[in-house]
C-alpha cells in the first residue's frame, strides 16, 4: 500500500484518526497516562495528537487521485464560506468556556447560572466539526472528499451521544440530569450573547477570514465562491 498519492494513504490516515478518538474510551490506558501526566497533560496531548492526525488526513486527501462523484456547481462553493463564521464561533466559544459535558477546557469553574454557549448546545466543538465537514462535502464531490468528510461527519453525529454516556456515568445520573435540565427549554438569546462577551464573538468572526486566507496556502485552492 502506497503511503503517498493514493487512496490507501487516505484510508490509513482516516483509520488512525478514528482509532485515536477511541483512546478516551480505553479506561485502563487513559488512567495510566493520567497517572503520569495528569488530566490536563492527557487532554492536552490528546488534543495535539488529534490536530496532527487531522492535518495528516487533509494532506492525504489533497494528495489523492481525483475521481468525480458529482459535478461542482457554482452555488455549492457558497456552503463553506457561509458556514465557516458559525463554525468558528462554535469552536472559539466552546474552547474558551468551562464545559463539564463535552470536548473543551473541562468543567472546572463551570457556572450553571452562566453556561454561555452551552445554552445553545452542550457540544459546541463537536457540532462545529460536523458543520465544517458537511459544508465542505457539498462542493467537494470527489471520492477523496467523501472519504475525508464522511467519517468526520459521522463522528460528529455519534460523538455527542458517546460523550453524554461517559459524562452521565462519571457524574452520576442525578447530578448529570440536573445539569442537563438546567439547559433545557428555549434559548435565552440576550443572556447567551451577554455571557459569550464581545471578545469571544469577535474572536470567532475574526478566525473565519484568517482560516480562509490560509486555505490557498495550505490546500492550494481558494475557498471563495
């Protein structure tokens, strides 16, 4: 199996990416690593590994042969451009706010009275990844694009259920149910915007054009319609 320029390389990269995301489900391994480096060290290393593997997957997809499954239409190029500001807002807000439910900085300092982005979703980073994958699949109707974005989309759909089950077990049913019930109901948009604060909103909106400016340098294609 060639490790460059072929679908075998892409399949291997995707398999490694998905396998790495099962590490947190292996309790003996996770506990052994946490005993050595602590929870912060484990999740910091896990985040770095996930990022490097995602870069590998994207590089393998770019390097794969082009087999067209559906033709790109002009309107399709608008999907990533219009979605990226929302994606970046979810990422920035999710990674800078205490979250006892999902991927992020952890639950330390979480205030149930001021949940921030959790008013909208308990899994902002995961749903951001799902929106990113879905929006990018629309204009990328080639086999490499499908092999790249489909597993990430599936991971984003199944991930919240897996994370909910793990947090429910670690927190206990009563505590978990009480925290979830506090987030149920219609979204209080004024409270949400106030709790996010201007720097998170501006940071998320500013990240989108930065990523789009880097797109031609990293991917080799302009992301703009």
